[in-house]
C-alpha cells in the first residue's frame, strides 16, 4: 500500500511524469534533477554535433543525475501490498471486533469507602492563615512515650512546643459551596499551606459536621496544564505536522486506556485479554496515524506484534513461577478489596504489556526505516546484506533503550530502594521481596521483548523490501549507476 499520509508534510505520492528531451541548463553543467517519484533512467547528454561535447569519462563525473528524496518513501509492489494487507487486515478486524465484544460501557458503580483515592472530593481555597501555639491546639492529644531521639519522639515534641498554622478553608464546589472549616497544620507536616492557596478537600458525609471536610492535597491544575501546553507547543514546533499527529495519537491512546482498558478490567474481563486487545488497538492507531499508511509502517506493526506476544508469554510464565500476586501496596489492596474478582496477577501482566508498548514502537519504526533507507541507498543489496547493515544500527539502539528502561523503573522505585538501603538489607533480600521482584520481572521481561524486536523487525523489513518484484519503485533503478552514460531518450521505468 502506498504512502497516503506523512506526518511531515502530508505529501501524496506523486505520479511519474512523462520524460522530456534532455536539454542543457545554462550554468549547471548539464546536471539533471529527478523529482521524487520520477526516474528518467539516463544522465544528461550533450546535444549531438556540438563541438564542446564532453567525453564519457567527464560526463560520468559531472553529468550524473541527482535524486532528492524529500517526500515519502517509494511504495512497494502491488503484490507485496496484497500480502501485507492479507496479514494485517484480519488482525485489525479481530482487534476491533474484540473491543466491540468487550466494550464495558463505563466503570461499574460502587459504594464509596472513604479510604485512599476512593473518597468524595471537592475544591477549596485557604482564606486566612494564622500562627498558633501547637500546645493549645494539640492539648487533647495523649503524650507519646517515644524517646526524643526517635523520629516519633521529635515529632511529638514539636507538636507540643512548636508553632502550628491555623488555616481557614472555604469550600468552592459541590452542594456546600461557601462553607468554611478549620485545618490545623503541624510544623513537621510535609504539606504546608499558604494564604490564598487552592486545595483539594475530602468530604465524609457520615462524619460529624465539624469533621466532614479536611484538606488532602493542593490544587496543581494550573502548573500541570501549563507544563502540558509547553510540551505540546515544543512537539508541534519541532515536529510540525508529524508532531501534531503524534499528539493526536497520544490523545487516542489515552482514550483507549481510560474508555476501554480500565473499565473493562473493572467489569471483570480478563486483564491479559483486555491489555492485548487494547495495546494492539493503540499500536495500530498510533503507528498508522503518525507514520502513514505505508508498507514500512506495516512491517513495524508486525514486528511490534511479534514482540508483544513474546512479552506476554514470558511475563505470564515468570509471574506465575515467581508467585507474584500483584497485590503489594495500599492502592492494589484497595482495588482488590473493592473488586475481589479482579485477577491481580493478570493486572500486573497487563501493566507489563502496556508499559513496553511505547518503547517497542520506537525500536520497530527505527529499524524498519533503517532497512528502507539502506535499500534506497544501494538497491543491489540483498536481504542478508540489508540485515547485517541494519542490525549494526539496532545493536546501538538496544544498548541505549535497555539502559533507559532499567533507569526509568529504578527512578520510579527510588524511595523503596532508599528504604532498603537504610535497613542495610543485602541485595539478595531486596531482590527477593515481592515489591522489588515485581519491578525486576517487569524490567527484564520488557527488555527481552525490546531486544528481540530488533532482529525480528530487521529480518521482516529486509525480506519484504528485498522480495519486491524487479522494476517496482522499491527495487531501485533498472539501470546501474556504474554503467556509465547512455545516449538517447530517457524512458520511464515500468511499474
């Protein structure tokens, strides 16, 4: 299938133009430029009978044709387009049929527990703030018996002798809009309030009236929205149309995640099946939207699909073998308490698959593009030569991507690693704990899939581009550049 959309400039593959008689251009020494999608077949030839006609040797050095490939890559032959379509169309149909069958229609309702994130929240603002003696507001607290040298003892001492803040907070949303309540901020609290600061308040309707509202967080919507705007602007300015389509694909990916994957899992569908279908839909939409409906993108889709299947098989086997439950912290415990029918280990595997998809797209697209560019640079290269040249590029990519993935997971788990370091735990005991073992399995399974995607995608791309029929656009020119100049009329290449 030929390139319909390019995220760079939305160019449509141009049709071949009829050849014209070679003419000498003033001041350009007979250079002939072939436009994208056009192949003249011969270099410029001086007019017959001219006294200044150049020798063949000189013509070979200065009268050659230049091909400027600023547009999309040339499409492969019709035969290969049919083969690729025969594989991908049934796969895409199965994915979207699966989405239709498993479509949840929204998350199931449940009774609020008031624990963790499962609380009713409203917006508020700090209207006044004053300094008060902590002893006067903490008089009802029972003195702690902890030694002053311990963290508990130091905190209790500060709560009795230090300066606290008394904040008056006004509720600005919900049925009690305009209602005020008092919040005491201890001196050692990690979250300190300021006058005029917007906050998020929790609402507990069953509590006594004076205790129904409490501050649980600050409102960060403005800085987060500004940062997102700067990110979108940077992507569009640098990436132009390709960047714009990447942002649209990102929005679609979040739509699939929030409208299909998460509600379907909450409705009781198998997390692994939901993750595979949802990740496949994200892959198809994002890759084709951002890189165009081309054979090159189709090969990247196939390479990504094979790698995702490998990650799913490895993840399923090692999660079961290592007895990873997926229920390791307060959030997963709350999910299991609210929806006990959810398979938490399956949810862990679904997270591994979805988390690996973004990096897989980058690797497979890069490797496919490398093979295509190598083929266009040297049309005489066979599948083995293409594979060997492209795999050298892939080895550099493997080293950087694996390192990136490991550091990303380590950064996310840094507070946990600090706790183990404080406890002077050995590396063996740290790795054996389920919290860290989950991250290790997640990292290694994803990394194996990434490493495997490089040779798989490279081999697929080399076979596809080399299997193109002679005379097709992907096969390169029919006349070897080393054959020297050929006098006569230029001819269009057969398609």
